C-alpha cells in the first residue's frame, strides 16, 4: 500500500521529533534514494562521548612489524594476547526478563529467549588490561547490573573484579582487580586508519577462550543508528574480522599489535559485520571512569537535520513545525528543548548552524563532534544563519541529564 507524498513527509518527520530521549534516526529522506544524516540523540541531540577534546593517545615505543612478514598476525597477537582477559558476570537479581530488553542481548540471541524464573543471569565477555596494577576496560553491557564479576587471565589465574564505573552512553566500563605486574596492551590510534587495512580481533567467543580472528577494516565512522543500537553515542569502526557473542569487550588490533578499538556489536541479520569502539573514545572514557567512577557528557538539547532541497520542501509542508525554510543546504535545528542550554543560550527552531567554535559545519556529525570536544561549563560559540542574517551565540553546555543516559 502506497503513501501519498504528504503522508510520507509527515511520517518521516515523526522520526525527527518523535523519538523521545532516544537518538533521532541517523538516516532520513533523500533524493534518488540517498540517505541523509540526522543528528543522533533525540532530546539531547548534541551530547555524547566526553568532556575533553579528543586527543591522540600517546603511543608507546613499538617496533613496526615488517609488511612482508608472513607471520605478522601471529606476532601482533603475541604482543598483546596475554593482556586479554575473560570476564564472567552474574546477576542474582530475580528480575531477569528485563535483561532481555538490552539491545545487545537481543542482537546476539534474538528477541525472545525464555528463562526459568529465579535463574541468575550469567554472561561471558572479554576485556583487556591497560595498566600493570590491574586496570581493565570492557563493554558496559558485559558487566552492567552484575552482582559479581570474575576476571580470568590467560595464565589461568582468576580474580574478583570490581566494577569501578560504567558509561552506558558509550558502552564502556572500567574494572579493577587486585594484581600487580600484569601484561598490558599498547594503545594505538585511528588517525591513520583506512578501510582495507588489516584488523585482528582477540576474545572469548562462545566460551572459546583466547580466540583470534582476522580481517580488514570495512568502514569508519558508522553511527550508532546505522549499527542498530541508537541509544549509544559512538562513531564505530566496522570490520569483517569474525566477532561473536563473548567477543564483546575484547581488543581490535592493527597489524602492529596496537589496540585501535574495542569489539562491541554484531549484526544478527548479516554476516561479516562487526563493530568496534575507537581507541580514542575508550581512552578518554576510561580515564574519567577510573578517576571519578562516572562520565559527564556535554549536552545542549537540540534536534537537527541536514538540509537538501527535498527535505526543505518536506519541512515547509509540515504544519506542526511551522517552519519556512529557504536554504537547501546546511544543518538546520528542527527542535530546541525547553530549559536546556540551547534554549537558554538563544538557539531557535529554524536556525541553520554555520560553525561551532569557529569550525565550519556541513553535517550534523560535525556538530556532534565539536560538542563532544567541548567542556561542560565552558561557553561554546555557535554561529547560525537566522532570517538571512548571521548571528553568533554562546551556549553553555551542561552535563547530560541522568534520565537521558
């Protein structure tokens, strides 16, 4: 059954404004079937990863593996394999069925898996050691809600793990064990990463400890909505290295054995599609978690969409929005939430964002990146086009409200 042009426009606009506190869909209307970016995060469209500007991690001194080395994967694994751990978690709370609403669990195991009443929730994932005194990072969904966490090293030793903090917004968790002189991974960078380069995954898939798979980097900058977990605030690395349940929290390596990401999600409806959180995000979030036990994410409170002539027409047709848009390119604000930094700072519906902190803006993702790089309490300069005139406003980001996490 077909929809009229007007019905389609109204239906699609609902995706922008009707997602509550979740991310507004990243893909919307486009001419000739092209996809158009919409800013993630519904009621908190400009939020996410961290309070400090993204930095390239300080890379440890490590000799490069010759590109003609036929055993470069084995050599890379040998450098970090002993720092990869198994994490077993258990939740003895009886309200187990709610756990199956977790999008990661549904992605791995399907939408309906019956569990006998009173059965503890158990899970297995992976993690890796980032400091010799027992600091470990893994996915938040591996340990979230756990009443007990057990960490097993490759040498067979087991430790009780303390969950120092979790950040559901980026799906990163910090775990500490009482140990010393542990082997550690070497953190790399994604700055020079490109599709087609080698990717190596290590973890404990399906209970098979210390499993190594290899493939390539398939794509960069995949949004959480594209991956299928719109409640997260991450630009994912996509790889075809085999990732299965239990790989979550394990490292993704480059051909030099440096960690470039953390394996996090798979697509249940496809093969050869795995996703990892970039190492820069891991490092910044882990630093905050180990320091304070929580992460403060900058928040403005707007919803935005990238303009095209087709979207401009659809916006103008929507009577509820009440917009008259003349521009056919740029990033337009379609909603400003009440009692937020955006409303208090003077941003308005219909404003077209030109730059953030003097950085020219062309896409919602670029806006998101600049806000992620901002500091809570430090004014953020936003230049907008309003009624044909350019205006510069100062917006004071606040921490993302707990109810939006």
